[in-house]
C-alpha cells in the first residue's frame, strides 16, 4: 500500500526537526511532542516477507534519520529476557565444552570471550529461532533522565538513573541490523552441525588483539572451517556456493554492537552490573554449573 507524501511527512520525526528552523522549540517540547508509536505497528510491512526492498524504500523516506535516533526497548522484557538468558547460558556452555578452548591460557580465553561473545550469542539467537518485539522508549523515562540531570545533590537511586541515561540506548537502526543478520541465517536453514562448526570458526579468531597463542588459534579456526565445509558439501552436494554464503552471512554479525545486545537484552536483568564480569564468572565456574 502506498502512503501519500503528506502522511509520510506527518509521521516522520525528522520533518519536525527540520521545521525547528522556522518554529524553534525547547528540547522538553520535542520530547513530549514526539509521536508515541509502536515499532511493530509502524514496521509491519517491512517485516512482512512478501514486501520487497522497492516497496520498503517507497514507504520510508530516503533522507529520514529517525531509525538512527529512535531509542527502543523490549516490548515484553520479562519473557524475552528469560529466553535470551537461556541462549547466553548455552553460548557459554558451548565455549566450556571445547577442550581446545579450555586449554588456552586464561588471558587468551578472556580475550576471545570479550571479542566473540556477541556474534556467538547472535548465532544462538538464530539457532533457537528467537523472536522479540521492541517499542519506543517510554517518553516519561526519557523525561526523567533529563530532569534528574540537575545540580542539586543526588541520592544513590538518582545517580544510578543518571548513569543509565549516559549509556548508549538501543536504537531502531541497531535492531534492524540484528534482525537482518538473523533473517539471513534463517534463510540458510542451517542444521545443528553447521551451527556448531560455524560457532567454532567464529570463536577461534586469530585477529583478536593481544593473543599469545595466535598461531594455535589460527589452526583451530582453519580446522573448524574445514569441518564446516565438509558438512556443507555432504548435506548439500549440489549447492557449491552455500559455504561461502554461510561465511558471508555470519561476517555481518561482527557489526552487531555489544552495547546493543547488552542494553537491549540484559540491562533489565543485571541492572548496573558489568555483563563481561558476569560472563567471565560463568566461563570459569566449576563444571557442575554446566
């Protein structure tokens, strides 16, 4: 369905921003007057598999930067956080289950964990077919952050609120990027063996800075890639380009930011805690944890 140009202008936050040149408003006014629209309602056509890129471009103004600016949060944090937490636990268990990883120096294990947990977790989301809904960050929450940023003495709770406001909130553009990666992986319809060897190839990344066993880690990555290629050729002998398509699709996961994953999925659960510290504790817990 095509939308009139006039209607697109009224629903675009950027148009209001441009109009400030002729009708200036305060920051508070702009926040309070921003449309309270739900992500899934506004993007139902985009998420529909039958809508092509041409139709998407016609619906969405080409010069609109709303996606980059719009802050979002989970629509159902209780249910979604439980699901993604299970995926994160499985991700750490996978790493702990690899003897070749456990034999690495602790410093190298931590370096690989810090660099690779997001793409591995994202692969886990794809493998578990995890879906989630987001919505605009409630305006009252954004207003409170502004009002708390005052010169008067702050309580501990208010200081935590201000620290939260300083963190990078998830954006609609970041969510689109993650969902695009997941959709590409779902299109490939990988089986469990393909996922397993693909995770190994992503975990053993010799390009991570500061590694002391780079040569060994490089050999582990090549071994995982060879095993993945053999599985692909066995399962799909007539699809010569599948292996390269898999590697290309997973390379896009490197562009998914740790900040997006942390703030969107885990901040509602861990509060002010440092997620990497929690991951490190999980990684080096005794075996009975697994």
